[in-house]
């Protein structure tokens, strides 16, 4: 087998970095799981309808189904799930429940509130086909009713249940192991003596779950090169994707680049022309992808959305969505040559930026619903910018 050829992109622009991150992934294998466990999962193949929906002509309302011209003699009842076994004779009617099968010979339904009944004689107005749901009006047997790559919502699950499915073939969740690097991390309580409270460990698993991944392990690693190498090698044996935090820059305690070289990793993207989050990276270690997030917490989330989201979409077979456009509510200036991701919210189609934008800050993230993606240069009030929502 020929050795995989990977060309490292050094400081690509934001859009190119996202494409490169997606390019190293391959759709994961599928698995058959019960329908009720499929919410949030991604369909591995098109779903073909097993039946017409509705499967039979059914009543859209409670009332009377009639045959021929009126007045009609009421001769019985039809309950949902208990269809008549004979045709309805002209000049007769039966009481019918919503969802019940319309009998052969019926021309329409007279709603309960519109019916005039004297003893067993029914009088009313009816048009041909009135309040009858035709068979197959929702879908036909053999029709594609859900496409591969669809993310299954509760509504999808309900619809596919109505079509008779008990289980579905979905893409296996990417297994992720998180390695948090740093000597200065405090795991509990108020930080003192130069330590900082770990804010990424508590939040990263939830972001990854929202992206469709499964976190299989998380550990804290001291900034020693031998320990970093050991941790990466172990994680690569257990996960499809390894995510690290910190160590992506060139400081004396930043060992990720050296560790990747030691384990034979191939850099795909090394830094991105974006603020915050510039020293992010993505690499390939044999069949495993490694995503290196910067240590500053807001920068880490920018990196997760920049490189991680396209990668996970590829692994899950999800289509790439074009970002929506919003309008800037004020003038925005961005460093020449760099894309800027700005936290905030959208109100009436206009982007309102957060008051807390420092790369080490998380208050702005907590108060925001996404990032404005702003190209370099000066953007006047009302200028169009891309909108990247949080997962």
C-alpha cells in the first residue's frame, strides 16, 4: 500500500483550513440500532418507504361516512383499527372515527357537528371525497423518504415509525479521547497560587456530543514531552479522533509539535489565519485524526468549530452546509490577512457582538449563540458577514 501523501498547510485562510480538515476524514462504518435510540444520529443510507402512507383510505374527521345519495340509514359504526369487512351499500351510512378505514362504496364524510340525525336517519351535505385521506398521499411504497446524511430529529423518528420501521442503519459515532495539557490546571474549587481552573474539561464533552461524537476518555497530562507522547500513543489505540488542549504554540512547555513528530504524525493544518485561535492544528496519525486546540478557552472553541466541526461532519457523512449571512450592526475592523470570529447574537438579521471577546474569556461564549465570521479589512455598518452558530 502506498504511503498516504499529505501536504501541510501552514497558516491557511479560515475557509481553506476547514476544507483541509474535512479532507482527511472518511465516513465511519454504519450500525443497525433500534428506532428509539436514533435521535441525533445520522442516516447511513437512504430510507425507502415500506408502505403507502396512509396505507388505506382513512377518515380525516369524526363523523359519518355515506354511500350514494341521501338521506342515509345509519347501519353501524367503524372504529379506528377495526375496518368494515363489507362494502357500504348505497343509501346507508356508518359512524366513523378519525383515522378509521373508509369502507368500499363510501363517497365522503359528513362531520359529526354538521350531521342532522333523526332516529337512525342522517341528513347532510357531502362532496365527493370530502374529509377522506387518500391512501399514499404522504408517501408511496418504494419512495425515498429520508436521505443518507439526514440528522434524525424526534419528528423524523415519529415519521419513520409511522412508516413501519423498528430500526435504522446509522453512522457510528466518532470515538473521541480528550487530552488536556498543562501544569497550571486546577480541577476543583477556586484557583490560587498562579493556577487556573479547568474550564475546557467540563464543557468539551458536551460540545462534542452536540456535534455527534462520543467521548470515550478524558485525561489531564503534565507538560513533559515523554508524558505527552505516551498519552497520544495510548489515545490513538482507543479513538477515531484525539483532541488536545494547549501546547500548540512554540513556548518552552509546548510539546505537541515535537510529540507529533515522535509518533509519526503528519500535520495537515499548522496554524490558521484567524483570531482568536491562531495556533490551532490538525494532524493525521495513521488512521486517527488529531485536533490540537489552543489553551485559551475561547480560542479552543473557535478551533473546535473551525477544524473540528468539518472533520466530524465528514466522519458522520453529513453534508456541509453553507453559512447564513447576517448584517453588522456596527463598523468592524479586522487584522489584515486574518479572518476574525466574533462572539455575539443575531437580532432581526443584525449581528450584535458580545462585550467579552478576550481569547481567555468564556463569559461572552456563555451569553452568545454563535460567531460572526468577518474577513480582513474594514466593514461598515450593515455590511454582510457570515454567521457560524454554536452547535
